[in-house]
C-alpha cells in the first residue's frame, strides 16, 4: 500500500471515528435535554419542595400527591444493603483470586464470576421470588420475603461481577516490588495483602465499588419483582419498598401523555440521574485523594 492510499484510509477512518464520537455526544445530549425539559415542565405545576420532601407518592388518587422521599429512601436502603453484602464479598473474592488461588483454580473462578453478569435480571428476580424471598420469610417469620432485604441480596449478586473483576485487576496491577519489599521486612502473605497490596490498589477498588453502586441504583427488573412495590415510607429491611426505577417501569407504560403524572416520572428519573452522578463524583474524589496520597 503506497503512501497516498494510506493517507486516504487514515483520513476516512479519522472522519468516521470523529463522526461516531460526535453522534454519541449528540444522543446523550438529546436524552439529557429531554430529561431537563420534562422535569422543568413538572416543576411548573408542582413545587420542588413538596416533590422532594413529600412522603406520599399517589399520582392517580383523588388528591394527587407527588412526594418522592419514600422512593429515594427505598432506593438508598436497597442500594446500601446490597453494598454491605457485595463490597466485602467482592473485595475478598478478588483478593483470593489474585493472591491465593492457584493457576488452575483462578482460570475457573474468574470466568465463573464474570458469567454472573450474563444472567438476565429477570432470571435473578425470579430466583428472588421463588428461592430467596421464601427463605427470608422462613428465617424472619415475615408473611412474605418480598422486601428490601430480598432486593439487597439480589442486587449484591448482580454487582459482584463488576466489583470482583475490576478489583482483581487493580490488585494484580500493584507492582511486585511492593510485595517483595513487604516480604523482605518479615511480613507474611496476609499482612502484605492487608497492609500493602490492598491500600496500593485502593483507587481501582474504589472505582470498582462505585461502578457496583451504579449497577445497583440503576437496576429495574430485579427490584420490580422482588421488593414488594409498596410506595409507603420504608421502615427497615424487612418491609416492602418501591424504588425509583421500579416506579418508572410500573407507571410509564400506562400514564397519559403530557400530564402532570407523565412529567413527574421524568422528574424522578432526573433525581435518579443526580444520585448516580453524586456516587460517581464521590468515587472520583476518593480515587484522586488516594492517588495524591500515594504520589506523596
């Protein structure tokens, strides 16, 4: 291939990649503008203070109420519960695969964990209904297991592949000289892992956790099937809840177009977007803090 033909190919592919990138930005910008436009249309009709602090979500009642606080608390409750389960399990599994598992076991465990991400969320939700839910009900004496704890367990399972894969890569990326220096001063493998390897891999581990949080917050079908979908203010992990994503999924298909209820669903989607953005910004902040700490 001569120089002129190569230059033409380079120009064509450069234009193609640039066009694709601009198209992606345009699509994301259009989605964001649509979200903002409909959210503003809702706040023209309903006070933002009533929307954020209201404790009743009943758009179809005789006296329509659009209080999002129970939905936000429910989403937060289920997400925190999922992370309390997924973070120690995920980091522990990543550390075991990276530092303790033999080559043959590692070659089996890592693909097995990654395969969890291929299970459809509706299948995991079904397992929550027929296996996890009845188990929780039997252990706790509840009339049924469709509650926040059920959703938290299922979301933890769904977040594990993300946390394990990225955390394991972060641990593997720690230079071998760190471990060798630790062994050189008399530390054993466990002490090296806890006090040297994991702190050195902290930026990557935090990124893994934040991606797991985003996975849990944005999940729809699993929580729709497994948490009971009661829009009352949640009283704990053993009570039925309704998350923001479940509310959008349940109501969007039947809501009349261009009504206050219709705009309200875009408003709670905007709140969900802000929650996810806050989690990502927090993760980025702590990652940068750890990087500056290690650089110093």
